């Protein structure tokens, strides 16, 4: 029974730690700021609060003498925060890259029921009907601003380890430049329609070998020349782009994967969707490109966030136990000091508050250190991962101020939980016994 009781107490402690951290994390920022202001007012305006500040200062002044033990808390919490912020920045970077690929002024049309372009297939007749539908913008000559596109996936070696990874090749129509005005050539020139020429996204060039202007690559047994590098600032930078008809001929495609059109106005989306939905010759799904690319990022970003939180929680529990051990040791070493303060009139509350504040101060230092490490190492760092089209999406870690704040909040939660139990022990320490033992 004793062993079972110990196991139950350990489980209850672990659950309590996890729940406490979770509650702290989900509290609104306004509530935390308000609580901090109330605590500051209490410390400054009340006698017990001023005593708490005095005891806290005494403990902080002895930290250099306990540098090794204090570093355990700081380094442990810094590791938790750095890992958490890095993984959340990974998810945010992917999400923002894909979300920023679309907008409310363009729409993408896929086969009905298709979740991504590689799942889709549209006949040439269907593509023509879509481009002629009401709601599609037209140029000065009356031509619809739309591009029927062929999407295929090829394998190319990565620069990092020479292993092969999937890269998306997109065949576009003549109006692609008008549909995507943010696509600009930064080196070389545009491809010529009808020729086996490709332009390469800046992200793909950075991640894969053999994509420099002037080089050639083999696509389905045919040689294609790289003639330019383009930038868009979104997920299209992960792709290779060429003429739709030439790509279709190379891969023996009779139709297209999608049609992307520029809308006459953002309000014209409903008109386009209604027109295509009421046409009995078509069975298609219509979404704004913003809605489409946002949906492409949700699944993977959610998985990365969950994995990050789980890993950080496990590490946080370890950091809490490190803080507990360190603060318990500090209380034992300072037993005479605490007893003396109690003997000269300091109550148990100032001692309790002082120990918690000291633990949270060490946790804050660890949190700031971890946030700085995450920002220095990962902010803007370029990586690639498998996207919804089973091709590599190149994106950058986005270590935002919000994520840094989240990391510091986790650190403070660890400090609060790790300091609370030692604080209670210090507050309950019998004065006479402590003086005798010391």
C-alpha cells in the first residue's frame, strides 16, 4: 500500500504540475498583467508586502553564492522555452507562408471533391467554361485573366544532404503574370511559351541543386533549361514554373489540375461560384486562393504545434522538478536565516512570497535566455517540408514577439509551480528547530 500510495502521490503531483502550467498559459494576457499590477501594488503599499520585498532582496543578494544550483533552473527553463518557441515558429512560418500565398482577389477552381491540386483533374472543355464564366476579370482586349495549370511532382537532390525530395513543377498559361502580379523575375528572364524552359522560385533554388540559370534538368526523359529565377514572397517560390502546354505534352496530360482566375472584384466571387455551381456541365469546387492555401496549412501546422506543446510540457515537468530540488536545497541552506527573520517579527507570508518571487525571477531569466536563443538561431531560418501536394514547401521560421511572450509565460509558470512547494515548506519551518539545526 505504501508503494501504491507513493505512486498515486507522484501521479497527482505530475497532473497538478501539468494542469497548473496549462491554466497559467491559457489565462488572458490582460489577466496576467492585471495580476502583476495588483501584486506590485500590494508589495509597495502594505507592511507585509514590504517585508516580502525585503526578504526577497536578501535571497537575491545570495544568488552569486548559489550560482551553480541557480543555473540548473535557468538553463533548464531556457531549454524548454527555446524548444517550444522554435517548434511554434516552425508551425507559424509554414502557416504564414501558405496563408500569404492567396488573396481575396483571385479564385482557384478544382474538380469537385478534390482537396489539393494533385487530387484534381479538369478537362480542357471545363477549363474553357471556367475562364469564360461571369465574375472573371478581363484585360483591355477582353481576354479573361485566368490561367489553366498543370501540376506535376519531380524528384531533385537537396543541397543539404544530396537526398532526393519532391519538387512541384507548375505549367501556367499566358495570363499567369497578370493573375499573379507579385511574381517577378529577379535573375535571368521569363520562359518562352512552347519551349522546354523553366523559371525557378528563389526558395527552390536555395534548397535544391542544379537549379542555377543556364543549367538543365531532366523531366520525364526530356531536357529542360533553367532560364530565370523568380520571387513571390509566398509558397510559389518553392516551385518550378514553365509553359502549361509544354509541361502537359511532356507528361502526356490531356487536361489541367486547376484554373486560377483574377476576380472582377472581391464581391464577384459569389457570382463566379454561383455560375459554376449552376452549370450542369461542370462539377467543381471554387474557393478564393486565400481560403485554399490557408486550408493547406492547417493540418500540418496543427500537428507541429501539438508536438511542440507535448515536448515542451514533458521538458517543463523536468524543469519543475529541477526548480523544486534547487529551491528545497536553498531553503535548507538558509534555514538559520529564515528562522532569524521569523524570530525578529517577519511572518510566514513574507517568507512564502519571497521564495516564490525568487523562483520566478530565476525562471524569468531562463525564459528570456531561451527566447533570445530561439530568436538568434531560428528567426528567418529557411527550411522545407512536405506540403499538401506531396512536394516540398520552402518557408522560414517566424519567431514573432507573440511567440517569445508565450515562451516567457511558460517560464514564469514553471517558476511559480517549482517555487510554491518549497515556499510553503519555508513558511512552515519551525523557528526553534531551525535555529537548533543550524
